[in-house]
């Protein structure tokens, strides 16, 4: 049985749904979708949520996810940002952490970065390279428990995009 056969009926409820009024079972539905769907579909849905007018702006959402992340995840997201836009763009924000040609942020260094700094970095990164949203989405698609913390509106957008992408 394919993953769409497993959850296609549930996804149909989200096709054209209003993110401002997500169903009460949104968290359970998202968990079921995250377990069954390929990570690429989850990443695409998350990228849609990051870009949606029905959710807070990408930098704000990323800052929140960063605040909920463990040290390894924080380092991972900062390194994704560095890979997407390069150290030149982020130098002013991460310059005190990256020394001597260092190109990777360690979990220990990531603990020194505030969510507010990440919001500023995300703003710069998105302006410099809008595809950064996609790379961040792929990173967080590997951490669906964190995605759940974004709330019902974002989850409804993710599930609606998954439904749309797969013809549910």
C-alpha cells in the first residue's frame, strides 16, 4: 500500500481548507502524514507554509523553530544558512563565531546565537537567495516534531500543499 493510499483520504480534508480554522485533529493528522509521506513532500509543504500569507513571515517562523531546536539542530540550521548564502552575507551576524576561515558552526557555537539573531540572518539570507526557504524546509522535514510546534495554521498549509501536490 502506497503512502497516498494510507493517508489520501485524510489529506483530502485539507484540500482548500482555511488555515485560520484548522480542524481540531490537525496535530494528529500532521503526525500521520509526516510518518507516511516522503520527506520531499513534507519539505515542499513546509516551504509553502514558510511562503504563505496565512502564516507569519519566514524569518519569524525560522526564529521560532530555532528557539525550539536542540544544539545539533541549531548548528545544522545555521550551517544550512551558511551553505545557502555563504559566509559573506552572514559574516556580520556570525562573524564573532566563525574564526580563521571556519565554515561550519558547531553545536556549542550555535548555543551562543539568539533566536532574534536568526530572524535577522534569515531576513538577510532570504533577500540574498530566496531558495534558502527550500533548503531550510528540507532540513526541518527531517524533524517533523519541531514542525508541529509551528501551530495549526502552518500545519494546515503543509497538509493542503501535500494534498494539492498529490492530487488528493
